[in-house]
C-alpha cells in the first residue's frame, strides 16, 4: 500500500498578519476522504507541513499546500 498526497488547497498569512487563511478547492474538498466520530459527525482530515507554516508566520514564506494523505493499494 502506498500513500499519496492529494492537494486540497493553500495556507497563507492574512493581510493583517493576525491569522492564517486557508483557501480550499471546493471540488477537491467534496471528493476528499471523510471519517466519522462516535457521535456520527463526519470530518475531513487535512494536513499542512508545520515547518512551512512556521516559515509563513515568520515571514520567510508566502504560501504552503493544504493536503490530504490518501492510501492506495
């Protein structure tokens, strides 16, 4: 089994610098794998590289990807 990174969107610092903006592609989000909690609510697990997000916060980087890891056989 292999794991593939599926691009879902991007993370960047807001213009005011006090928040992170996440731009998510609606089609990619609709197709993303979901998981359910015990209470029945469904979620989509997305990841962003912590080091790259830190670089955005420090001003050394403008943007990084927001992805989902998908297992393939």
